[in-house]
């Protein structure tokens, strides 16, 4: 069955093309650069991300986050759930008015929801209905037949209004396969532009999810396929990428992975995996990823763990002597090589502590304007290790204090200045 041609965008936007990065992929055992040709990013930070327990974005928060997502070239911004409240409706409407990229509003397969989304002026209405038996019976309290009927009616209403439509069979990964294909085929036949496959409870594994998405791609004749993955088992980003490998055109993500329960596939992880591991030019300005992460961290009040991929404080930090020595010589030794801190707007850091080696201490002393001898470097390194072993953080102030106590002289340029 022939697939529809890829959609470049759902509405005209202006893209600022970047200077192509020229970082050579290491030709080793894991060369995966030919598995995905294209990848679009649907950001749901302002909708599913805001459903993070104890998180609420103000009107100003939403506008600020949306503006940066738009500036970066994100393909779709799901701005919210317009029927939820007057304030939510106004935020979605204003983001739609102010953004150059595609803005999406969410709606249940309920007339009031759909009309509110249409009235908000979004470019894309995302309608959804539960399709797993457990949710149909114990959440929607209805039947498979009624779900199918309401799904088709909602898609037809959105298309009748001349607006692009996305349909989601919620809890797809726990839905009977034959029924899932029936719903997908019916909503595709009704004219939906997108079929989104949600792993609502995060139970998919990459291989199984890839197989499911491939089935949906075949069943969704005339529609593009999008995926929405949750991180209950830490597999959200891997499942999103599996969706691309199966022929999906787009993945739904949230900044810092925030969202219901354990959250969603993380914007920064999926974008940088596409860019760096699959050599896909997403069109997104990745140099603003760290800025975006910090903004969402502050507005959501959800801290970013230090070991968070791409945007964590330790993502490009090195303390171990062997690692630091290698990175000082060539950063590719103990970093991915295909992703540098500069690519995501971050900086590399040599951390001083219990595991620090002499190369790192020398580097930091020279940066601070000192000209240490080998013996002085060894002496300062011992001080650093002892101090760090006491579970104390070794700051630059402490390092310079050690240098002064040992009698390390400043470089001549500094002395003359």
C-alpha cells in the first residue's frame, strides 16, 4: 500500500536554515545514520507537560515558552486544552495568533471540546478517544461502537471547518490490535491528516512499538503517523525513535521530559538523537536547547537532574582523572563526538573533586592565570583530592587558595598586568 508523500509542515512557516554541522559520525559498530530520513517534532510541554503533578503554567509562562519553541523552529506546538477554562482558551488563542509555526489545541471527541478548539484559531485540532477496553469501560463508560462513531464525527467536523486534524486512539498500546486498525482506518477515511499512536501508560518496548507503528502506517492510508510515548520504564525516547524507524513522521515530546507520572519523551533527547545519531536535519536551532531547558525548569518548578541527558549539569562535565585528561587532549575521547556542548548551547566543565587528576588541575590553574611546575601541580592535586574526599565541593576559590598556600606563581602576563 503506497504511503502518502511526507508533509513538510501543516501551515506555511519561515525557517531559518542553519549552517550545516559537519561533525563526522564515527564509523564503528553502531553506524545508524541511514535508518531515519526525516523527523518532525511536536512539542506538548504546554499541554501534557503541564499535567505534571504540582505544575501549572501561567499565561505569561505559556507565551514565553511558546515564543522560544517557535523561534527554534519546532514543527508543532500543542498550546493547551482550549475548553478547559477561559484562561486556557485565551492562552491557546494568543499563542496561535503570535506563532509562525503550527499551533495545536486538544479536544476530546465531544462537540463542546471540538468547537472550543476551532474557535481558538489553532492550525491543528488534536482529537482523542480511549480505545483500550479497560479505558472504554472504566473511564469513558461507553462501547467500542460509540467510540468509533464519535471519533469519526469529530474528525469530520474539524475537516468540515477547514482545519487540519490529528486523531489519537488513546492507550493504543493496550488496545486490541484488530479494533485499533479499524479505528485508524475509519478516522483516516474520514479525512484526518494525522494519526497519533499514544503509549499512554508507557508499557511499550522499542521492538514491539516499532511493529505496532508499522501496522498503523499501513492502515492509515492518506494520513501521516505521529507517536506519543511515556517514560514509565525509561523507554520513551527509545520508543519515539522506534516510531520514526517504523515509518512515523513525527514524535510528540516535552522539554525536560515533563508530563504525567514519569513524563514524556524528552524534547532535547529526541531532537539530538535525530540530529547526532541519525544525521537528520530537523531544522530546529539546537543551540537554544539548554536555554529552553532552563526556562521550562524554572517555570515548571521541576528540577533537572544532574545526570539528565543533553541538558543536565553533568552532561558535559568531567571529574575522573582519566576522562578529564582525555577530554583535554581531544573531547571526542570521552564524549559522544557527534554531540558537542556547543551544539546545544552548553559549556564543557572540568569538575574538581575526589577523582580529579593532574591534567585537570593544571588546566584549571592555567585558566586562572597561574604557571605551576609539575611538583606544584602534584601538590595542589593532593589537596584537591583530600578536600573532595571529605564530600566537599572544590570550587575555583578553594583551588586558588591551595595554589597560594603552596606558593604557585602567577604567569608573567598576569604579573605585568
